[in-house]
């Protein structure tokens, strides 16, 4: 019996089990440059019970299962390198309960962050984690997503209160509660958040919501050099200024944005800041800025952040025929300027075309390489610099990835960073997934 026929016996609905070429291609890749690999079949469950039954079948038959959200990951997380089932959670996309008085909501994993914010906004609330893409909340939990607002609100691990998870054997567990805090036993919610679908499949999550601030200002501060910009960012964090976003873009990046968006930003190291309240403290701590502008108008603020979120599109438009590879590392905030300078020196020495952006408030910076897909030597130089960036970060108290995750792309770097912990991680994996069916080849491998 074929895999599709066997799955039809589990679900008894042909619309849930798909093996058409376009659907297989869509679920065989993410936004990374890692080689795509089609699954054998894509399954669209619509309930926790269906997910559990599918996993019980897959575990008994030894069939790999890779959970799939919106496909916006950047390190090959959803590529089914061993074939098998791509488990799309797109149809489990309901907002189950929004509790305005408790400041939380319970959702299915396929609901996207923008859909949640549209509903929460009607109650004067919002969900803060913003990775840029309109990712699914289940996928964001699985990768411990963060982004531009991490400096104030933290990433997914801080904002997930409780989970329902289907385990590899078809059983389900609930972790956490709706209470604001708990000291009850091991923190298994945090274990599943960031596990990249290797320990279980998130089928429901309860997340924190926050009141929409009454007054928000967008600030743009440009500096003569990188050191001044990074020093201002570190000072803002150290002073406890209520910044909700604190982003750094270098001059070449802003040049590409200007060409793409028709904007006229100074093509110099620039902080994009969002502050909740008055900007007097921001202005004071950005005293070295050569350009300083603030805007309380929602349209102006949206325009500023649209420019930040469209950086990749701007770079692709400036380099027709090329593809992008995005990587990230994270260092202590005071080390950010030196880390970026090290990366830029490597880019210049290697003759590589790339842009640098940073979540300056938490020390997480990204290099967006633009590559000729036919140039193997260029790809080798990119990988070499990527490794050098990680080594520099680890040597200065940082991590190989601040928010992209391990997936396929950073397996060797996880071993460099936490090699002594890998046996423990493998033991947890074997305990929860003894057949090894859940997203095999990702995060930890035997």
C-alpha cells in the first residue's frame, strides 16, 4: 500500500492528503538557500486528534514527519531531507479564545501573527513578537522567533504561557497555564518552544497580549560612523529608555532602500527607533547623531518600519539575477560595533556583496549576502565568512544564532557552542521521539 493510501485510511478525506507537484514543491523548501527536497506527501490536519492519529501511524511505520507552518524559516527547518510527510498546519488557524481581561489568547498553530493582531487590536491589545514575515504562531513558537521588538517584549519563549503538544507516539500533553507565572516543576513549555519540531508538534498555544501604548514615536538617527551608532544603542538599553524597537542599518543597506522605495534616508549608519512615550531621552543619548528626526504620525511610523522590513526586497532589486543568503549571530550589546566591523572587514576582503542590519538593542546582527547561484567559489567564501563570524561571536560571549535557529544550516555551530550539552539534548530527543520520526536531521543528530 502506498503512503498516500495508508494516510487516507487514517484521515478518510482526500482533501487532506495531497501529492500534487506544486504542493510538494511548496513544502520542500523554505526561504533559505538549502537544497530543496520534496516530501512524499503533504497532509493537512484540521484538529489535534487528527495530528495525534497521524503521528501514531508515522511512529509505528517509521515514516518521517516534518511540521510546516508558513515556510518562512531561514535555516532549512522545514525541508524534509528524508522525505515522508510534510505536516501542514495551515488549516488549524482559528483564534480559539481572546481573554482581554487576562491579557492572553489561545490559538491554533496555523493562525498568523497579523491575524491575531487584527483581532486583538479591536480590544486595544496587541501581540508583540515581530519577525518581519507574517509567520504562523505555531512556527514562531517552534523556532523561538523574535525580531524587531525583542528589546522590550522578548521573543516567543517569554510570550508563550502554555502549549498543547502532540508527541511522536500520538499522545498529547499540555504544558503551562494561563497564570502569569509558575514554579511548578520543570519548564517544559520552554523546552518545546525553540525545539524546531524535533520533539513534538504544537497543536495549540496560549500567548501573552499587551495593551497598545497611548503614544508611540518613531525616531531616525543617522551617525557619522558605526561606533557612534552602536554606542548610542548601548546607552539607550543601559539607561532603561522604553524603546520598543531599536534597529541599526548600515549605509549600503540604506542606499539600496532609497533606490527601491524612493526614500531619501542618509546613507550612513542609522538607528531606527520606536519609543513608547516622549523621545527626550532618546534625543539626549543620540547626541552624536548628524541627522535626527522623530514622527508620532502613524503613517510616518508605518513608512519607516516598512522601509526596514523591505530591506531584503531592496537588496534583491539592486542585484538582479542574484539570490540571497541571510545569516545571524548575537553578541553582548557592548561588543556589537566590533562584531559588525569584523563582519564588514571580512566582506571587503572577500569581495562579497552584502548588507548588514542589526537588532541593536539585543546585539543580534544579520548579514544578507547576495550571491551568483552559479558561482561555487563565491558560495565557499560566504560559508567561510559565516564560520568566522560565528567563531568571533563565540569568542566574545555570544551565540551562533540569535533568532534564525539551528535547522540544517547551523548544526556544526551548535556543536561548537554547546558540544558538552549535545548528549543531554540527544537523550531528550530519544525519550520523546524514540523512533526518530520528528523532523529528522535537524538541531541534534546522532
